[in-house]
C-alpha cells in the first residue's frame, strides 16, 4: 500500500532554494542537512526528522512510503493555494492511497484539511520538542526572551514599573492596600491597552492630529475648545452632585445631567461648527447630515434637560418654572407657574421642533449646493 508521509512547511522558509514539493527520501535528507546547518534550533528540522522516522516505521510494517515536503507562502491565502497545488501534483504523479501528515505547530495543523480533501489521512503527527530543564537551558531561554524587544516592552516594563512605584506609594500612603490597588489599576490599564490593540488607534489619532495641525484646519481649534467645554460639563455636574441633599442614585444622576447638559451641548455644537467650516472651506460640499448635526445636539440637549428637570422638580430638588408677565384672553398675571408635566411636554416639543428645523435646513442647504455644483460642471 502506497502511503504519502508529508511534512508541511507553512512559511516556505525551508525550501526557499528548492522547487516545491520536495519528493523522495534522498531529497528530504539533503533538505534536512541544509536546514540543520542553517539553523539547528529550528523546530522544523525536528519535523523533517520525524517525517523520515515515520517513513521508516511504515516501511518496516510492510508499507510503501513516499516522503514529501509541502511549502507554503508568506500570506495565508497564498499558503493554502500553494499547498493545494502541490498536493494535486503529488496525487496525480504518484497516486498514493493514504497520507500521514507531520507538523510542528498549530499553524501548520490548520493546513491538514487541504490534504484530507484529497487523500484519506491515517494519522496527524505533531512534533513537540522536549526542552532540557537544567540551569544552562533556562539561561539560554531567558537570553532569547531578553533579545525580543516586543516581549521586553510588553512584559518587563510593567513589572519593572510596578516594582519601582510600589515602595514610593508605600511611603506616600503608608497603606499596602492603596499601593497594591493603584499598581493593579495601572497594570490592568496597560494590559487592556495592549490587548485591545489601542496602540494602533492612538498612533492613527496622533497622525491625524499632526496633519490637521500642519494643514491649519479650523476643526482642530474647535475640537480643543469642545474638549475644554466637555471637561467643564463633567466638573459642573460633579460639583452639583456633591452638594445635592440626597443619596438616591437616580436623583443624583438627573442632577448631573441637568447641570452638565448645557456645557456638553455647547461642546458638541462648537465641534460641529468647526467641522462644517472645514467642509465649506475645502469646497467638497456639505452633507445634510453634517448640517443637521448642530440642531441634533441642541435638540438632544433640550430633551435631556427637560427630562432631568422633571425628575428633580418632582423630588423637590428643583423649583418650578415661572413664566413672567403673561396675558391670556385679556387677563393679565404677574407670573405663570408651569406644573412638572407641562414643563416636560414643552421641552420635548421644543426638542422635536429643533430637530425638524435641522432636517429642513440640511435639505435646503444640500439642495442649494448641488445645483451650483452641476452648473460649474456644465
């Protein structure tokens, strides 16, 4: 029975100087010697040795083994296609009845279904290299670890920073719980930063900020102003919460929203105006959604403030809304006091009206720009 003993080299690093696939015992032995002399520490050398050993065992059991090495490419799609193409060539040339796949990693094992789709697989042999457990081997592994810059920055930097900061926090706070909590929080934030791959996003944001700074965009200034207004919103909200005479979470949240919404709305409004200015200056045309954004910010702010005011007034934290000097049907009054539900209804209606005005203005501006663009084109 003809059995194909196939060793998979996913990256194709073993066969860079040879045509793939490498077929036959003598060719594989030559490749093994070449790869071993090039890098004796490479686990793929052990994978080639294992393929030869499996071929010898198959021959001893009365089989007819054919040893071959399949090579991949740099990218995943190219690897799959290269392995599939080489398997088709082997099956067409030698017509084996089954296959034994030898791999040395989980990445190589992902290519097993490609072989299985063309031949029945008798076994998948994954090579695991045993490491010596003496001091010399440990030192060697540690030396390799320290030579990897990415691992050093990811593992050693937070550990070293924690060891340096811990005694300082102990001296400042004289409390081990506080020191350990602070260190755990910082290390946890760092792990989230690396785990969520926020580094690339921060790099892109800094690049965009630098380009905007060099280009002199109006939005850059308005974004800074908006950031300042947002900080003021948080500060004002927390300040009012700290002096609110209640411990109910809902009321405290409504107090924060009521006080912070005007500043937060102003922040969004300033940022939207800056973005609109940049779009208008560039002359690419302003979309209806972008024109409508300031109105949406105002509408949402009005609705949130009205809802928060309703809760606060019902809880006795906020006074009623008095409208001064109003005349209804010829009858005058100094003030008109609005009950909470009327006040809420007015704020909700105002938010809806502002949003509808924004939609109308956005459609109008977009309609005005498009004909002008078509005239210039013609």
